[in-house]
């Protein structure tokens, strides 16, 4: 008889926990705010734009080398230790 009462109490507690989570019980944990403060947002965007401009300049240089046909590849120490 004691065991059945204990199991009934555990079952009721489990149901209460499930209902609390299901219906959005208001806990003490606040929600996370994944937003950048507005004062820093402009500076960050300007920095990103500057970095993108630098990347575009580097890509233009690479494209110019590739399109000119002056690219040469030299292998200095080939590794022939690959076994079959």
C-alpha cells in the first residue's frame, strides 16, 4: 500500500511538471536577447564594409593574375612516399 501511494505521488508530480512546461509556466529565467546595441551596430557595419572592400581588392588582384596567364606553379620537394 505504501508503494502504490508513493508511485501515485511521483506520477502526480511528473504530470504537474509536464503541464507546467507544456503550458509555459513562467520561471525565473529570463529570455536571451541576441541583439547588438544600436550604438555599436553602425560602427560594426562600417567595419564590415571596409573589410569587404579590402577582400574585393584582393580578389581583383587574384583574378588579374589568373586571367593574365602568368601564373606558374613550382613543386620543390615532391613527396613520393605514398604507398599502394
